[in-house]
């Protein structure tokens, strides 16, 4: 699970860095990118292997200090995203004031950490000696700022969730609940610090429960911010698969009409192998094939009926129309007369693109079955 989260963070950071390189003046995008980058850099420092490696080189407690400073930066840049997105110039001014605050907190906990022996930081939050004022200030100060920033971000997220529609609203509500739960967990941990600093004890199951709440809230926030994008990607993938399938199903009709009217075949925008699998290439070929089939049906329509037949005969079932299409194409080059002007064929009852495509596919499937 740890490796999956770290891999997901790395992929998200690389993608946001790429987007930022294309829009370097986009302040909200810059904030999101720096937020993810700070989170990704802090995550390995929370792992035993990463922390021990840094501590071996720089001394005990260095990894913990770096991790907490990066967490402060993570929530600060998260706040900046909302400030730059909504408040305009006022948001920029407040972001500068918030930068002074986070810098002051980071400097204060750094001084507190450097003022005690390195081996004091060898333990974790649950085992640290909170009766040492510097240790209590280190954990309490960082926790209070995290509570403040996460609470503010959760409040702004709830505001956006009320103004949004699904699926974005669903993801925003999950993110808001996750942020609020993280803020509550940080507040409770600050209370634990105060109790332990004054000489009291906190039951281990209670501290484990708060730690579990923190993990669950982080996961809920992660799911919330990725839900709209993941759902959009799933929808896009389903559309991609359906249009590839429909493109293949239209092949019999397209081949018949392309042989009869090669001038209707549009020039492809790209013939590369990669274009056959890219979403843009698949959608482009799909729409081009529909246009080519429709143009071919208009051209072949005068050859389908005799002058003695009523125009209503063109409203034929797909199987009958497929048979007439094949016979018309076979006889076109044998001097057959064109008795009437062009008309639309395979017209669906519903006046929309999806119904039109279904009608064309029905005729193409009938051609395939009768081959």
C-alpha cells in the first residue's frame, strides 16, 4: 500500500510539473504542483528506511524535522490554491501573509529541534518525551498550524462543494470531510501534547485511534481529489472503446461505399501507428467514417429504386436496405439509369447523432451477415 501511494504521488507530481511547464504563470496550478511536490518529498521521510538514512547522514531528528517542515509547506500551498483560485488580488495578499506565518512556524520548530540533543528525536510522536518543553513545542506548534491550515482548506472545499454539481461535488465533499477530519485529528493530538507536557498520560489505544483517524482522513482526501478525474478518465476510456468498436462495425458499409465512390474518402490527418490508439485519432477516424458513409449513401440513393416505386420504399429495414445497396453498387457500372434525385437513406426515428450511428451500424451489420 505504501509503495502504491508513493507511486501515485510521483506520477501526480510529474504530470503537474509538465502542466506547470506549459503554463508557468498559472498561480493555482503552481500551488497544486508545489503542494504535491512537498507531500511527495515528505512521504519517504516518514518511512523507517528513509528516515534512518537521513538521520545517519545528518543526525537523529533531521528526518523528522524535514518531514514536518515539508508538511507545513504542503498545507500552505493547499491554502494558496484556494486563495489564488477565488479571491484575486486579495487572495495574493493573503497568500503573502500566510507565507510569513508558515515561515515563522517552520523557523520556530527548527529552533526548538536544534536546541535539544539529537537523540531526543529518536522516537515517534507516541514515545517522545513531551515533558521537554522544546519537544512539546515542536509537536504542538506544528500540529496547531496544520489544524489551522487544514480547517481553512476544508471550509473552502465545502463552499465549492455546495456550488458544484456531480461528480465534482461528490469528490469535493469527500475531500472536505477528509480535510476536516485531519484538522480534528491534529487538534486532538495538540491536546495530547498539552496533557503529556503537564505530566499526564494518554492511553495508547486512544493515540492509536487518532492515528488511524488521520490515516483514514488522508485516504479519504486523496480519493476525493482524484474521484472526478478518475471518473472522467473511466468515461473517456469507455467512449474510446465504444467508438473503436463502432468504427470496426461500420467497416462493411464503408468498404462497399468507398469502392463505389472513392472520391468520398477523406484524407487522413495522420497515418502513424500511434495515432491509431490515441484518443484524438480514434475519435477523428470515427467521425470521418460516419461522414464518409453518409456521403456514400446520398450518392448511391438514386440507384436503389425504380421510377415506378413510391418514395416510402426508401424507409426500408436494415437487412432489405443492405441487400439493395449491394445490388445497386454491383449494377452501377453496367449503364443503369438514375431515375430520381438523391435522398437520405437509413434515417433514424430520433433526430440525434447517436441514433444516426446506430442506424448506420444496423445496415453495416446486415451487410456483414449477408456477405
